[in-house]
């Protein structure tokens, strides 16, 4: 409940309530009535479920005969009253409803249903604001769906796909490795997973390199190509060219040796 107050006006209390179906969500039936040998109609099962398990009075139960009704041979085990009701009405295309007179009933899902949410005692209503957000006051079922092309983002914990080992030449050698995302080479990763995989590869741990490689920029990794069927990628590895450092070291050594041999004595 929410209470608001404004000077010069009476306090206003706003109460959001739920009907008795909230309690049914906690009423678990360990072993229900066995209808596997002697089947019954959905109307019969719902009426006895509401009366015997939900505690509803017979006068407050008004379940109609379902269209295309059949005989159900079933026994519900370890399910709540709400779950059992939902399974039955989904099977025949109905929805459960608590009327304004607190009666339990079911109605068929259809765009031809008549309006029946009329209060029998209008004098008891202090104020009423209809909500036509999703309706024009004609009974309507709104279904929010997704197309078959919609990709669901399923996040998994980070995991190592593979470890690439090998050596690269010190003369600026470049090498390409084909990285399969699955050992069977048939697992596909779809668009959103591809993005996550690419991010993961871009943040792969730096390759192990000696001090000279690190001083020259170390080994670099990058994605060269991504398979059209999202089963592998081509990883490009490149090592820095150490030949300039080698030549510089050789010339420095020669120069040092020349100074020692021809430099002469000094005091």
C-alpha cells in the first residue's frame, strides 16, 4: 500500500491487490488423483481440483464444457494447483479467469468473445479508470512473439578454446594458425557468440617471448579471417624483426675490437 498526502486534501491510500490465484502458486500437490485408468473431462478435473485442493466452494465454480473436449488419462505429481490448471487450459486453448463476482471460470481464447467484465453493483464503486493501453474495450489476447531469425544472447562463463604453441623466427617471421572452436570441428557460434569470441581473442594472453622480442615490440596476435559457418578463425602471429638489432650489435662488436687492436697506448 502507498499513502500520499497533500495539504488541503484528504490522505490517499493506493492499494495493489492480487486475487486468490497467488495462493494457488504455493499449494503443491504431492500425488494427485489418478485418472490414468478412469479418464475424465477437463471440466470434471478442474472442478474437483478447485474444490478439493484449492478449497473453493461449489457455488463459486463455473467451469464450462470445453470445445473439442476429450477424456484425459493422467495423474499429476509434485505440481502446484496453478501449474495443473495451466496445463489443462493450455491444452484446449482456454484461459482461467476470476470474475468480478469472485467466480472461477474459463474462457476460450478468441477474438469473438463478448464483453462480460461488468460490475453487478455499480453503487459500490467510488472511482474507476479503465486501462485501454492494450485494448479498445473489446476482449483481446495480446501475444508478444519473436521471429525465427531472432538471435538469443546466451552468455557462458569464459573458457579456453585452445592453446597455440610454437616458435617464430627472429627475422620477422609471420605465421597463421587455424583455430577450431570445437574439437569435433562442427560446433557453430552464431552472430552474438561470434562477437563475444572475437572480443575474447582480442584479449588473449600475450605470447611468451624473450627479452629481445619484448624490447622490439613482442609477438603480436590478430584475427585474419572468420569462417562463414562460424566454426573456426585464422589467427595471425607475427614476430618483430631482430636483424637490425643483430647488425647493430655486430658493428658495435667490430668497432670495439678495432679500438682495442689499433688504438695504441695512452697514459
